[in-house]
C-alpha cells in the first residue's frame, strides 16, 4: 500500500479550503501569513483568489458581504495589529450567522520562547501568546492555535467542520515556522454537522401543534426570515406557501401572502405576487394584523431589535421557527431543524387537504406603512423620502442594494427590490460603515450585478477607503452618501426633538438642538474619487439627482460616488410618523420620559 507524500501545513490548509468550496480571501498581508499566501499564489490552478484591501475593517466587511451571497469567505491578517482591527467585523458576522475563516499568522515558536524566557518583546506582541485567540473565542464557533505540524491536520479539520456546521466565523492562528513544516495530506472530505443532533419526535409535535393552530384560525401570514437564505431553503419556502394556498382552496384575492423584515429583505424576490412588504413586526403591528383570529408563522425569522422594534412578539398569534427550535405560541419544541419542520408541515398540509374545513384567508398590511412618499417638484430640495422615491424608479433587477445602518436602512426598507438577494444590510449588528466595504465583496460575489450603496455621511466616514478598493478591483459600484452633516440616528434615539415639526420648546436650549458630539466634520464627499479613483458627483435637487442617475445608467464601467445633500432635520417618513408619540432615551424634560421598553 503506497503512502502519499507529506505536504506542508500551508498546503494542507489550502487543499481543505478548496475542498469545502472557499474561493476568495480578503485581507491585509503581514509576514506571519506570507508562507500561506505564497503557497496559494504558487498554485496557478487554485480557485482561491487573494484580494487585498485598504484596511482590515474594509477586508472584514468585504468578506462578510461575499460570504452572505456565496456561502463562505476567508480573511488573512497580520498578528495583533491587524487582527485586533477585525474584532468588530467578525462579531457582526457571528451575530448574523455568516461563514468566515479568519487566518492569522503568529511569531515563531523560537520567538515566543525568547520573548517568554529572555524578556525580548517582538513587534506586534504584548508579551503573552494568547490575547489574539482569546479575543476571538467569544465571536467564533471554533478557534485553534497551531504550534506544531503533527496536530495541525486535526485542528484545521475541526475548525472547518465547525464553520460548515454552525455557519458562523472560525479562527485559526498558525505560528510562522509551522506553515512550511510537513504533515500528512488530507484524508477524505469534510462534512457538515448540520442536522446531526435533532429530535424527530419534537419535529412531529411542532407540526401537530401548528396544524392545531391553523385549524382554529381564519387568517394567516408567513414571515420569511434570514435563515431561509442562510440554509438555502428558498424553494422550500415557496413550495410551502403554494401548498398552504392550495390546501385551503384560497381564492387569489384572499391568498396567504408573505412578508420579510430588514434582516431578510429580498431573500425571496419582491416581484413575487404574494409578497406583501418588508416590515418591522412590533407588538402593535402584529396586533393590528392578526386581530383575535389570525396567526403569523415566522420561518427562519429572528426576533432582533430591528425586526421587531426591540419587542418580545411571542404570543398565541405567533409561530416562530428559528435557531434550531420552534415556538408555537407559548409551547417550545427544541432540536427542530427549519428544513425538516417546513417539509413535514408542507406534507401535513397536503395530506390534510380534503379535511381542512377552516375558511383561511391571507392577512394584509396597512400599505401606507410601507409605501414611499412621492415627490414631483424637480427643483425641490431632496430629503430622505424624495431620494428613495427617485431611487425606486431607477433600480432594476440588475441592481443589488447594499444599505447601511441608520436613516438609510429605515428609508430603504420600503423600496421594492426586484432581484432575489438584491438587498444586503447588516440589520442586526448594525455597525455603521458596513455597506461601503461590504459592497466590494458583494460585487465579487455577483459580478454581473451593479452594486449600489446607500450610506449616511457619518457611516461613510468609517470606511471611506473602500472606494479605493472598488476602483482598484475595476468594479462599477455606485455609492450614494446621504449627507445631512450629523449622526442622525444617534440624535433621534437620544433626543428626537430637533426632528419634530414643530419641536417642543424646552427650558433647556440643549434639548432643542443637535448635540455637538453628533455633528460631523464637513467633507467634500464628491471630490474624494479624485484621490481614491472613480467619478464624483453632487446632487441637492430632484433634477440634479435624476441627471446623475441617467449618467450612471449610461456609464456601465466607472465607479461613482454621489454626494446627496439632505437637510439636517430631515427624517424618513417611517420615523416622522412616530415623532410626536416617541420620547428620546435621554430626553429628560419630556413628560413621557423615560421611554417604555428601554428603562
């Protein structure tokens, strides 16, 4: 029996990454990871592409954007000074269940020994070997420090299996001297552990409980969540939706529809005739929808702050299937995979077709809450609603939107996005600046799409260097910077009085103004492409914006940055409707303070 020749640890990791389907690395290089990167480069037929970025945060967001659409991505950094910059981005990927592997190089065993015993401190070190890996343990599902080639194979396999199983980030740290050390070649293929631990009895019980609820209700709405995309269940969702309507013999105008929420927007094409809208499902929204005889079934939908308005929405009118378990009202069924639940529910509905006596109808949203306000005056000053109204008329199925946290996300929620997976947002972690850098990865994942970013000026200042990545990669991305000169969402959360019409006149003048710490440095955003590359434009009126959009449509090769001037006190209509009733978290002179649900 022939023995396969040994290979280097760097080659082992490369082969395993190729086997699991990883084909793109983002990062900022350092000498400690160079042996691995050079191993990838030396293989001219390797599918792995090494992409470099302006900084580590841009790399982290780019990898996240790529992995959301392609399934996984890799990151490479240098020890400590590079790795520490990635903590925020990895935490966001962990929270939103995005598969990434962070590859960190480390000083050699010799250097570590000298540092520990002789007191010589090397560059990028603190004097301790564990701070890097310890920092990432809390935001990864597996983390390994590899210091010898004998154990390397097992550690690499363990980390990658965890990534495949939990679809969350993992971390691997390899001392520089181990990369070129020899180990055995890979044996077999790595497999996911998804579904390895589940309860068929709990799945059956959850389906039965769901059928009992449907037998006693008259109105239904499905809520498509982010796990539909993460686990590739889009077709299963559509089949279930079709079965529900057929099983109950529902007429077209009364059909059961579905909604999404900010985190899951566009996981199913919004051109689907049964799409009802993208909404924040607060307790009040659900109550107005279901009344006393309706139910909402959330499939892979998370009860995050942005999805539910920071409210606990579980009730007798909700069925929530996510995170490997099912809530049917107040009953909880653990260890139930979403895919199994959906398939068994579909079969139960289909089998009981002739027995369904309930006159089930679809629930309908109040369309006023999801429609955009239209603006017709060409010379009118732009605000959030008029900007998004114009953008709605311009976007096509060939456009993917990447939208940042804050007023941008709130305004974009009402857009009807034609393309499936045509809307990307970090809508749970909500780290400002995500969009500009994530667009780099989104474009790599969808090379045939035109990637369009909508970002506030405060968020843009966090990751503006990503514009240089867009240009360097030859991408035709478009970035709209909505420039109101302030951290608008922060001001609105803490004290929204400045946005009210009319404002409350407080004795303390400070409560009537934008707080100084929310005022941004004034940038000439449209001139930045002169440095970073691309074309810069500026719009403050409807006609100017429309002219620029026409130019962008004709120029399919250039990357653009458009500075959109927004009045400082403008807010999206979705916020404006609630200002008279809301109270800021530190609006202490408001009689309604403190706000319910926060304090």
